[in-house]
């Protein structure tokens, strides 16, 4: 059985994570903080990281992006809180976003709010779930959160998320999320399956645009959950670091704690080799 690879806080902030800041700079790259204590990660420290990374805009706003993870490390924030905050900084109005596991609709609503323009003319949301109950719950949640015009740009699919490429074009999606396992409050015998989840992640890699993110929350304590997690990790370990940055975060001493997996597809301009690999793919 695979031992789950968890990142320390220092490793987490040393990995490339996207953070939108006031001037429109879209990426904070490869930060290497030499601070051993989480509590010492302050705005001044981030400002120095900005100068070392040649960022041309103030980076104070990124402290808000790091804060949920600090709370997560201290045990006072949920995985979904960290994920949603990250999505807010990655997704822009007009983007296409995909929820591969609609569930009760909370993730779908978070994506929709980030991707939809206020007038409903731009942005697209695609959601999948094999349970009609989940589709109905998500539809209701979206109707409460969005305007009728925005709802016109939502497509909910009662079917398997492995068919994502039938509904989303190549390099179209900015962010794709999966919350694996079973429907909260639903039938626990109805769960995502290791093979179809792996197929869905592979398909997501094809429809994800450069500088996009695949965000996965995996659970290992139900039947098939460890295999599902292992399959995704095995795939992730084969990905070229020239094109992908893959990270995991989780709580090791809580048996039922979920594990976050993020696959960030690097921008085309990051390197000539990455550009060539995209073309070959």
C-alpha cells in the first residue's frame, strides 16, 4: 500500500501555485522561504519573495491566499475551504470550469461564481454526477446562487465524469475539480470508481488549458478509495515536470481526512521544451 506523500508547509509554499494579485500578475513562481515557523510567514516575508522573483506588483494580496492553508495546517480550516480559495484566485470571469463530481452542489456553485460574468454573457460551467439526486441538488443550489441569465451557461450531465471530453473541447477548461468518494448524506454504497476516476483525470488533462488546474480531493478509507488515490498518484508521478507541477496536501494523523491533489499545467511560454511537448501531444 502506498504511503501518502504529504507536503510540509515549507514545501507547499516552495511549489508553484497560482495567485492572482491586484496588478494582474497571474503566477507566483517557485518561492523558497527560509522560515521554519508557519507563524512567521507574514506580508513582509512575501514582499521579499516578490522582489526575489522579479514580480512587478505588490504581493500583499497573496497573503490572503496563503492564510487558508495556514489555518488548515493549524487544524482550523477544512480542505474545501483551502480548495475554494485557490479556485477563486485561478478562475476568471469568462472561463470554462468543470465539476467532475457535483455532489450537493457546493463545489459547482463556488466554480460558477468565479467563472460567470455578472451579466451571464460569459463563462461556462459543466457538471457531472451519476446520481440523479446529486444533479437535482446541484441544480437547486445553482438556481439559488445564480441569475437566470447565468443559469443559461450551466450544463449538468447525469452521467460518468470519464466522458468529459464529449462535452469540453481540447485546452478549453481553466479548472476541473473532483471530490471523490460518495455523496455526503447519500447512499455510501454508490461511490466513484478507481478506473473511471483515473480515466476522468486523464481526459481532464487533455481538455485543461495551459496555466489551468486539476483539483482533486481524495478519500482513502472507504472501499476502493486507496486504489483510487494510488492510481492518480501513479499517473501523476509519470508527468513531466516541464509541463506539470503536482502537489499533495493532507492531515496524516486523521484516519478519515481527505487528501488534496493538484495538477497545474504550466503556461506554454514557460519553456521551449514545454511548448514542443504540447505540440507533440
